[in-house]
DNA sequence: CGGAAGATCCTCT
DNA sequence: GAGGATCTTCCGG
C-alpha cells in the first residue's frame, strides 16, 4: 500500500534541520498523508527568515509562531479570508510551502471535500490540497510523525524544475519554487526561463 | 481603532 | 486574463 520508510523521530529532525532550499528539493516525490488521504509532493516553495516574502521576516507573532518551532513541525495559516496553506518547518523561521500533490490515497474523500472529481485539480494548489486533505488551524503546530500526519520518503523525480515563487510581491524573483518536471498536477506551469535540473 | 495587505481559487469573458 | 469572494493579522496613527 504505502511504500517507503516513514520519516520519524531523529530521522525526521535530521531531514528538516537543513537549508530550506535543500529540504524543498528533497520533498519532491515524497508521500504526504493526513489520515488516510494523501499523495506525492510535486511542487514546493522555500521561505527563509531573511526573506522579505516570508511570514517569519518580521519575527515571531501569534500567527507565525509555529514557523519558529522544531524542524519537522507543521505550520498552517489562513490566507485571503478563505484558504488554508500548509508548510513544513525547517530551521527556525524557515519553512517549505507544500503547493501541489499528485493524489494517490483517499481520492474519493478528496473529491467529496473539493466538490469536484477532476483528478488533476484536486490538489493542484496550496489552498486546494489543504481542502482535499482536510487541513485547517486545528492541525497547526504539530509534528509530521504524529497522527494524523505522516511523511514517507519517495523516489526523487527524474528532473526538477526551478523558478520564481507564486503570488508574492516581495523578493519575487528569488528562484525558490521547485517542481517535478512534466507533472500534470502542478499549480501552474513553470515559466519557460525556469531551470530544469536532471 | 481603522485600514490595507495577503505564499488563493473560481467563474466568468 | 480579469475580477470578486471573504477575513484574520498586523501596523500605523
């Protein structure tokens, strides 16, 4: 069913206690589960403490407190009055935004939550995947190796795309968005100028 | 205390 | 491709 070793305990900490860019690349191809629902991570973005686009840029606050938690914790936030987004915490003030999944497990439940049955659209965006997986503020600031969360190592993609992050105005040119080349489950195509790393 | 911004999504044209 | 929905948080006055 669910192949690959689950990341837990010291291994989870070691995986996330690295530079957020490295973590964002490494997460591509990993399986992210919330309860019995989840899929393969195909798109991520890295954020840093000295990064004007990052929620942690102005230091800790009530909203972003989880982003200063331990490596391997989850940071959930609400955006535009109606959507949730989920991040994995790396070093303090650094995190990786999970932007898109390839749906695998619990597709029927995802479709019900999303009120939609088009597979490619179920998890092709940070707000969409949170809706599909049932993530909201009650699941903020928890550990990735504790239920309902689970993360499994997967095969690295054949090729990785790199480009500018989506939807930000500050530090908008930093190439800190990563995706599985050729995936049809991305939130948006990468610009033609994006670098592909074999 | 008010206001504006915001790591988005959906429905049109 | 443009615009509206919708609301919490934070900063400035």
